[in-house]
């Protein structure tokens, strides 16, 4: 009998800060939350512009312990937090593959094509050499 495959799935966490919290404090707390170990592998995150402050994160959760830790708000105590498992993103690689699939099949393009066509802008942090892939 073969050993069962490890269970894994990506979860989207949507977190809204309390109304009175500043954007800076909300950003710092979300970064603290995603930086804490035990919730699974952080895959992606971003912060909301304007109100409500907060953001989202995607974690690859590999077992019941990580899933339980994901449910613990930690530094986001008092926030509105929703966590949902994703259908096709079973791993971090699967999440990136799903983004690529969506670009190609629904957007009619690819990340490589978008990168080649994108104009250089100072505020596009991902264009800076220290952030480039490879």
C-alpha cells in the first residue's frame, strides 16, 4: 500500500482592520501576520488602498496544524478576517500556475508578454533589479 500524498491547499485570507486604525499600522500588522511561522507557506499578499485598511494573503497550508494556526488571528486580533480554501491552487506553484492559466486563457496574454510591453516607471518596484526573478 502506498503512502498517502500530503494534504495541501492554498487559502485566501481577506483581512479588514478596525475602522480607527491607520493605514501604516494596518500594513505593519498584516506584514507581522504573514511573517509569523506556522500558518503555512506565504505565497502572495497585498494591502488595500484607501478605506477599509487591510489586505489579503495567500498561504499554502499543508496540514491540520497549519490550518488551525491560520485560523488564529495573532497580531490581527480584532480584525474582520475571512479565510477560504481555493479550488485549483493546491500548492504555491499551483497558485502561480493558476495565475498564468488565467492570463493565457481568459486574458489572451502571458506574463512574459505583459512584462515586455510594460513601460518603465519609478513606482513599479518589481522592475528594479533587486526584485527581478532569476
